[in-house]
């Protein structure tokens, strides 16, 4: 594995970050009490952290009422927030200092004074950490790099943990202890495919498709490619691709489909149609979801119950990294970006 940038070290550090956040959560009675007694959640974040909010909200909607909002929209379009009373506000922020997320959290506290703030951050002592009634810290998620990688994966696992608790399951009984080693295995498998595809410069367009909780993952994949490679990249709900976006598909296009382990036949037909258009396909999923899907490249995710979307992250994080290096860019110093947006 290439070890010349902070970013690749942090991508490869995600198993440890996942293990550390799980240790934080194990047996945390405060988190369990807040989540298991709640029926309505509002998740808020910016950039990668907003895409985490999308995935977290989709998972929480399986057993509760949940909505995700970009930080700025909370105070710019307040009247368009769902007219429900909110029990738990979940601000998500690696730095804990993004101005919109901090301001949104304070705004939501004013709107829902009885709500509990359950902030998820990688930075102890940050504004979000201080604003939280029940904070969740990802102790090994903080990064020197600008783009979010292990911070994303570790905070994603925290959201998956919360969704299990909200569903009334004993999250501590879930076989989380094998997740860090599964993450190590996936990093090795993804590195082979990502380094090959990253160096194939005839691939000029990157499309990511995901449904349900995987849509937030597809949006994050797009953002990683945008931030690190400055290239052409898009993300859609999987079957939306046929409704216009497929017009761009050609032999210079890589379409990555995250398979959710449901409606396998529909996804197999979609991948076959995309192949017919001449695009290269990369399918990411468990053995059972891969089934008879005929992708040009496959990343098999270890079968776990429940699966963790963090295992689908390394492929696009590494793809962005290797394409950036191939393009002569510095993934540690992405153009126009800084670690934290404050104003
Ligand atoms: C989120 C964020 C990142 C982006 C860049 C600037 O910050 O917008 O998504 O890649 O690093 O910060 P945070 O609120 O999660 O700290």
C-alpha cells in the first residue's frame, strides 16, 4: 500500500478508528436511554457530515421518524423543516466547529427546547461536543488530512449503532468485534481494485449509485472523487440512473453500484443495462447480494448481520486517492478546501 500521504495513512487507519468508537459506545447507558425513548430524530451536518446524516436518517427511519438537513438549511429554510416535535437532535461534525452545524444546533435547541442533543464528533472539547447533552466521541477519528475518511467510517458506525438501539435491539450483542478485522480485509481487497481503476486514465467519468441508506454513501463517494481528483463525478438513487443520467454512459465511464442486499434482481438488470451502454461497472456488496450480478469489477463485503456500510467506504476513498496521485494532485491539499469551514 502507498504510504506517502497523510490521507492514505488515515484511510488505512479506519479499522482502529472503528474499534475505538465501538469501545466508546459499548455499554453507554446514556446513549441507550436517550435513543430507546425517542420517536423523532433530526440529523444535521455539512459536506461529508451531511451525507452521514442522510445515511443515519435512512437507518433510523426503519423504526422511528427521522429527517436529515444540511446545517445551513436549518436557519435559511426553517419554515420547510417537517412540522413535527423532535425528541433527539443529532449534529454530526468531525471538527465540531463547522459554523453552520453549530449554528443549526443552537437554532434547533431553540425550536425544540425539550429535545436532547446527541452530538457525534471526532473532536473532544469542540463546540458540538460542548453543546451535546449526550456526546458521542470518535476518539481515533480526528484527521490531519482535509478530506474525511476514517472520521467518516467511524462516525458512520456510531450511527449504525444508534439505529440498532432505536430499533429496540441490543446493539452490544451485535458482532461488532469482528468489524475492525473485516475493515482490514476490505481495505486490502479494495486497494487492489482502486489502484487499478485509479490508474486507468481512459476512465474520465465516475458515477455512484445507491438506494435507501446507500444513497448517502453514494453521495459521499461522489464528494471524495470531487475533492481529491477535481474530476467529473455524480451520484444518484440507483434506479434513477435510467431516467436521464444514463445519457452520459460510455466507455469512458465507471459506474459503481452499491448493492443493498434487497431487490437483487432489479440491481442485476440495472447493471446489465449499464454494461450494454458501454460503461465499466464496479459492484460492491455481500456474496448474497452479488448473486448473479455481472459487474466488470466486484468488491465482496463480508456477510454480517447487520452489515456495516463502513465496509463499502474504502473502495471510493482509495479510488479518489489513487486517481488524485495518478493526476499529479496532492490528496492531502485538495484545491480550494480547508479542514473546517467557519465564518
Ligand atoms: C465537514 C466538511 C467536510 C469537507 C471539508 C470541510 O466538516 O465540510 O465535509 O470535506 O473537510 O469540512 P465537519 O463539520 O464534519 O468538521
